[in-house]
C-alpha cells in the first residue's frame, strides 16, 4: 500500500495535476511501449498488441488524476484567503480542516480552513443549525496581508491535507477518488509487463474529471477507442443509519461492475463479459446501480462515433471527504478482473 499512500497524499487539483502525472510517469517507465502527455495534461500509456496491430481493437482505460479542491479567489483586507471550489463538496465535512496553498514560486503555505461565523460557545441555537455555503469558507495562514499578497495570487490551487492510514483490511485517506484508480492503472501495467495481449491498450491517466469529464473528452477523441473502461470509486454506504437498498455497494465484496449511473448506461456486452469472467475466474464482484453521479465513461462513450463503455468501480465509504475508505481486497479484485478481461 506504499504506492497508494504516496498517490493519496499528493496534491492534484483539477487543472493542476502535474505532481501526480510526474509521479505516475516515473512509475510506468518500462511498462508501456509509448508514454506521452497531451496539451491538456492527460498521460497516455500505450501497450501495443502482439500480431497485427492494425486489426486489434483499441481498448482505453481511464483513471482520472484530479481531486476535488479549491483555487484562491482573493486575499481580503484582514489577510484571510477566500477560495473557489472545483468539484462537489459537502460543507458539513469541511470544518476545521488543514489545507495547503501551492504558490507560483513553488512555496507551499499551510493554513486552516473554516467557515465564517461564531464558535459554538457564543452561537445561538439557530446559528448552530446553519450549514455554511462554500463561499463562506476561508483559509487562515497566520501571514500578514502584505506577505500573502506577495506570495499568493488568484488561481493558486488549495488542497486538503490528510495522512493515509491502514486500518486492518481497510485503507483510508484523502482523494481515494480517484488515486485508487491510478493505483489500479499502474498495477495493471505491472501485471501485463512482458505479456502479449490481443488488444491495442491505452491506459490513460486523465485530468479534470471532477469538473466535467474534460480530460476524458479530449483523450477519448484522440484514442478513438472501440472499448472504453473507466476506473473510479463508487458509494459504499454500508454504514449505520442507511438502509440496504441505499447502500449501492459493500466493502470487501469485490469490484463493482457498473450497470448504470447518471452519465452512462453501460454497454450490455461489456456488462455480460465482465460478469462471465468474474464468475468463471472466481473474482469477487458485485453490481452497481448508481442513481446520481458519473465517471469518465460518460465522455468516452460519446467520443467521435461512440464506443462500448463501462465503469469498474472500487467501493468506497465517505466519498468526497478526507477519510475515504476502501478494502484492499476490492483493489486487488479490480486489477484481477481487468487483467482477466484483457487476456481473454
């Protein structure tokens, strides 16, 4: 899990994925026939097929690198940094968080994230019930207005800080959405090293998924896949206070084969193929019917003249918080299922 720890603790706001990309590029050296980055920042790792490449189907596997984050909006007259969000935050989970601001000089400034308002000691009963809006949050760095204005400017990325931990069979940390998928992409390329496959495989680490599947839109157009597989996380609400019908998936029950979400109806042939392989190979798996939310598959399905598309999901508790939690066995099952599909 050391690889996942490093991926989790990195910063990679949408549009500022350069640290994650450089790290992955180093890890995939020697694992792909071609490695390149496009103008948007998507990282392409191509493994050519044995036999006749011109006859091989193109398979694209998309693993987005970005995390929900913020950009600096301005520094106010008292020296508090106001922010703008990129991605969907539940503000109930943002109180009293530590963040890092990456400045244009490369200096990292650490601060505390909180909403404006009174502490519980002096707040009225009505004020205590209030759920703050994103625009009410600010970062307190302890620096003077003058020093902040010298170092910080609008557009500097702000990411949450959280250490990665192992808890028995589980792991927990920030941005498992979607560094867990990046882990899967790297491990898949490692597993395929030295092995021939019949597909023309493109493992693409995409950018800006959290703000509209943007990297997948351009990289899907570039690769023009016949088969598109997004790797992402999904809700595992197998926790107290939630009925079984609303749990979506459960930790430890295997990779989730997505049937539908709000951006994609998975291609029936791919759903059937992955189920058949999982059953034949006895790879732990479960089904995902997600009423709201989407993945890069939504963009890949529509690329050029279209592609057969599906998402393989890693069940995750507490999504879009800094304690996203998943099961090690589900990670391994996802890699095993992908490798088995590509080896068929």
